[in-house]
C-alpha cells in the first residue's frame, strides 16, 4: 500500500514537472517507465 502511494506521488511530480517545464517528450519516456514499473509490481503482487 505504501509503495502505491509513493508511485502515485512520483507520477504527480513528473506530471507537474512536465507542465511547469513544458517538456512533454521527456515526460512521455518517464511516464512509460513508471507505468512499466507499476505493471511489473502489480504482477509481482498477484503472484506472491
């Protein structure tokens, strides 16, 4: 549960950072990585 909160916080920071800097291309890559990590974590949780 704690990790989920941390991940959501990271995503929010990335989104805010992208909005402030206007650098959406970097944001796309970062978001893809974060999404991948979340999916892998959920799969890990499902099988444990």
